[in-house]
């Protein structure tokens, strides 16, 4: 008889403090290495674009790499999130971690089949189940953005945008950014 190991938040404290990022979804440990410079540039640029819009509207907050602890066996570190002031007011625990889904989650894909599966399948399903309203997957190598929106109970691919396209969202009234701005150096 085999027993499946289920990781918990407490287990993460026992792992080495390294450049690895540790996340847990449904008790499964996901480990990623320190990302490529192009990945980090896309994270920084996306956060800056969202932050600029957020600062001008005052509707919420934009944060890079926040910890979101949904349960003891479900915690993730998305690349960028945007959360409304109303949702944020009821979503922080005493340690300052989010415990509920932000409205928007952004993941920047790293190369490799495992990373692609994690962002396009595992996290897509997970964020969909947790109530994320919009999910952007950025591919810094192809300079494109996949936009998923919550429709009919799940996150569904709405469009794939490329360099000359404008990124907008019904969640972010008045927000508009050309895709190439997310990838410039």
C-alpha cells in the first residue's frame, strides 16, 4: 500500500532557504528555480503598468510575488496580483498573507514543459476553483499575453495578444497597455 505525501505550509519551513520558490497546490509541492532576467523584467514591467493605473484610480493594490495561503495544503506565490480595496480589507491574515483570491493574477511563464504545465493547467484550474476573475499568462520569449476570464464558472481563454495589441480588462476600468510595454528593457 502506498501513501501519497501531502505537503503543508508547516513543511515549507523545513525546506532550505534557497533561490527556489516553493508552492503547494492540493498538497503537491511545486518547486521552481530562480527565474531568467527576461521573466523578472516582464514581472517588473507588468507590476509597474498595473501600479500606475492603480495609483491613478485608487481602486485597489498591485503587488509582486505575494504569498497567498488558501489552506494549509494550498498556497502559491503568483508573479503579480491586483486586488480591490474591498477584497483586500477582508483577505489578509495576521501574518499579512492573502487568504483569498485576488481579482487578477499574472504568471510569467518560464521555459520548459513542467513550467508550461504548471501555469497553463495546474494553476489555471487552481485559480479558477479559487475564484480568480482574470488570469494573464505572459510569455516573455514570444512577447505575448494569454488572457483568461471567469465565464460559466471557469477561467476561459478569451484572447492571445501580441506586441501591437492593447491589453485591457473589464476589471480595470480605463486600463490600457500595449503588450510590448510589458517586455521592454
